[in-house]
């Protein structure tokens, strides 16, 4: 008895005949999948190349999950302790990303710990790559980060931060806990007074605050939204 291959009779594996239109559709899908795989491979190769050329690849990134498996011996400074007495010293702080701004090779972060804030500056140098600057300025607001940097005297008073006399020159930055890209409410909006001239779109409703109390509790009633405009020095 002769065995017949289903593909020779226009049958697929399930038995019913495959039309020319069906075969053409399958061919198009196969070609589409092949092109998609080629593009993905190209992007992976380019990313690997950038990573290989990144002089800062060990100085930033998403930190692995903390599972209390070891003692690092690291000592963190509290943001409220960063004063002019520490100028010239390298410190490690753990705080939330309160605000951010990037301008190509230069980036600014405002780090918040409870009600204390400090400005952190990151710029391209021999040890800091453009990829590292982009990573820092792409961090989602309210993410928890570990930042290591040198305390320097601010060229002018930073009126938008509680630590007005100093700023951090970032050497390392690792994201410990990444916040969602879009939060139910923004701290900046929650800081606006109810009589704000920005209109309803610039305020946070009471029900939104109550539904997201864990975020609303981070808002200092002593802040004003105008502070954010004073944070960035030029």
C-alpha cells in the first residue's frame, strides 16, 4: 500500500483541503514572522554593541530583588543630613524620584526622603555615559533609587529643595523599586491648593486622594507647587 503525503494532495495535517488562498496566507505569515525575527535580532545586536561600549554599564541599572541574603556593610545618609559640612564627601542615599529633567548630556533629579529633598546632577564624563544619563532621566517618578555621589556646594541657592546649599554629583544610580509609568495621581498635582488657577485639571479630587492614600500621604502640606519651578538652576 502506498502512503500519500498530505501536502501532495492539498490536505493539511487535520485533513481538510488547503486552498491556494490559505497556502498564500500561510506563506505571508511565515515571511512576516521571519522579518520580525530578523529585526529583533538586529536590535539585540545593536543593544549588545551599545552595552559593550558603555563605560558606565556597572554604575547604573535596575537592582536585583532585595531578599536579605547578605549584609553589604553600606551606610546610607539621610537626605536631611546633607549640608555644607559634607561638601567633598561621597555619600549614598536612598530616596524617591520626586522630579526629573534631562537635556541631552546633562540630567537633574530631585530626590525626596520624607519631607526632605536634594538636587542630584548627572552629566556625561569619562566615567558617565550618555546611556547612564538617559537611564536616570527616564526613571519613573516616585521610584525608589540608591544614588551614590559627591556632595558639592550649589552654585546658587536651590530654593525648590529643602537642602538649598548643596547638591549631589551622581556617580552611581540604581533603581531599587520602580514605580508605574502612570500613577493615579501626581505629587505635583496633589501639592496644588484647592483655589489653584490651573483649573480642575490641575487638582486632585478628594475621592482620588482617598482611593490612593499611600501616595497622598507623601504630599507635604508645607510645599507649594511653585517650588518645582525654582528647583532647576540654569
